[in-house]
C-alpha cells in the first residue's frame, strides 16, 4: 500500500506541477549566472576558501539541476533516499582517505609531496627523463631553466 | 509478459504496455524512475572514485595542482560548461513537450541537445590535442618543461581519466537520447501517459551535466 500511495503521489506531482516551460528557462538562467560567478571568483585565486567557494557554487548548481531538471523535487520517498544515500557515501569516501593522509606520520606520506621530507621518486626509465615523472623530450631542451633541482 | 487485457489492445494503443506484475501504470512508472535513480547512484559513485583521487593528490601536491590547473584553457572550459548547461535545458524541455504529446518538439529539442553534445566533444578534442602537443600528459609521458613539480603528472592522470570517463558518458547519453528522438519522429507516440523513455534518457543527460558542473571548477579554476 505504501508503495502504491507513493507512486500515486509522484504521478500527481509530475502531472499537476506541470507548469509551463518557463521554470526550465529560469533555472537555466540561474545556472549561467552561477557559472559566471564561479569563473570570476575562481580567477582571483582566493587562498584557502577558493576551493570551498567553488564547491559551494557547484553544489548549488548541482542542486538546481537535480531538483528541477531531474524532477527530484516532484519525486517521493525511495528516489530521494537512493540519492541521499549515494551522496552520504561520496562524502564518506572522500572524508576517510583525507583524514588518514592528514593525520599520518610524516615519514609515511608519499615522497615529494608537501608533507614529506623525502625527494620525489624517479619514475622515468633513465636519467634523461625527469625526476618527477616528467619525461623531458629527448630531442628538445633538457629543461634546465625550470629551476627544478637536478641530480 | 503482458497482461492479456493490455496485449489485446495491439499496436494502435498509444498507452505504454503495462507489465503484468505491476498493479498500475503509476506503480510501473515509479519503479522505472526508482530503477533509474539506483543506476544514477552507481554512476555518482563511479565518478566519486575519481573525485577522491583528485582530493587526495591535491592534498599531497597543492603547488603542482595550482600550477597545472592554470595551464588549462579556462576559456574553452567555460564555453563547454555553458554548452552543456544549455544542452541540459533542451533535454529538460524535451521531457516537457513529451508530457504534452508534442512529438515534433521533442525531436527538435533532442536534436538541439545532440548538436550541443557534438560541440562539447569537438571543443574537448581541441583541448586534448593541445595537451598532446605540449606534452602535459599522465605519468612518464609528461614532457612539458613549463611546469616541473613533483605531482604534476598525477594532475594530468586525474584530468585525463575524469574528462575521458565523462566524455564516454556524453557519447552514451547521445545514443540514449537519439533513440528517443527516432521514436518521437517515427512512432510519435509520446504523451501524458507515455514519456518515461524521454524522461529517463534526459535524467541520464542531466547526470552528465551534473558531473561536469563539479569537474569544471575542480579542474579549471581552483
């Protein structure tokens, strides 16, 4: 019964809230404005909060797409639950490795990274190729002017 | 597995077939949407894996990340974002017209979506081509002298994996929408009771847009 009620409710929402096409154009306008805002603020390169701001704007845009273009606002129960659970798992997936890396013993972080005292590992096949995995083109210059420490 | 009463209707009926194991058309539509959301959840988690790679390596190599993201062409990235958002609008409008039974408009809107999708891929091709020219490539294929920092090749590994996976999704989305377009032109049977095909195809397209909405600032801006 619960499922049947839910289906009926959803069907009604999808039908009754069948407004004109104007709402889609409005959302589109908002998305373009937010894109403009994120491009403008992104170019300032705000030190720490730049990433946070960009993600907040992206999440707002994502929410608009989900709720109105994908009609999640008209959908009921199970659909919302499925989506919410997937987002919870994304957050968990992101948080756990970052907490791990952020609290690691310094010597256990990858060599060459900001949190390591060791030099980057040479993943090139020979000395001609860059130490940082940057294979300098053999026929070209060797990249002396880049200022990177050479062996 | 059609219930006999509906199978008797034959091909003339514009109403979609109701499978025998569903109580009503409403329940069937609900099940179709739920199935699509479940599938989209797996898609979100598929892309989440790449986002986590991005987060972890950005945390470890912040300087490389900043330098590499500034080497991308912001202008092309912004144009692509606008193209994809607009294509999402036309995909949403296609569902809108499908509900009203305006099959011709459905076909037109999907055609516009497909044109913009092709535009997106063409711009992406030029971006990739430039990267192959200057050598900002993943791993040991990296040969760009302008940025020599530990971790830079990793940025381009993430860049190429994420944008290529997204590109594959664009192509799949185009195929799915093309099927709806052909149906809208040939059978022209979309209407208030039968728009699930357009709706689900459009939902897939919006997911493609959604992923790009996050990829764009992460790769090009910050």
